[in-house]
C-alpha cells in the first residue's frame, strides 16, 4: 500500500497520499473512523489525523494497515462469493 509513496519527493505530498490511501481503505471496508480505529487498536482521533494528513502512521500502524488491507480484500471476495451462491 505505501511502497509507491516513497517515490514522491515532497514530504507533504507523501502525507497527503498516505492520508488518501487510508481513507479509501476504510471506506472500502465500509467502516466508520471509530470502527476502523478499533480494528487497528488506535484512537479514532488518530485515524482522523491520518486521513487529514496531520499525522503519519507509525511503522507498526503501517504494517497493521497493510494486513487489514489484505484481510479486507479477502473478506470482500468471500462476501461476493456468498452472495452469488445464495442467488
């Protein structure tokens, strides 16, 4: 998720790109900031700051975000498969 961001030279631009990625991930998972924060074991204010580019996630948080992105993608696929099976 974050690997492509290291090519950007401006620190502010990197924060904004990370912020957009985090918000997109949360929305793709269909979670509120509070629910998303709970999954990551951080405060919802922290998630809000990440999404606004005011604070960058720690390395641990980035790893958790990447893990959540992988798990979330699998859960989305499982839901789609289940929906098709029920038709």
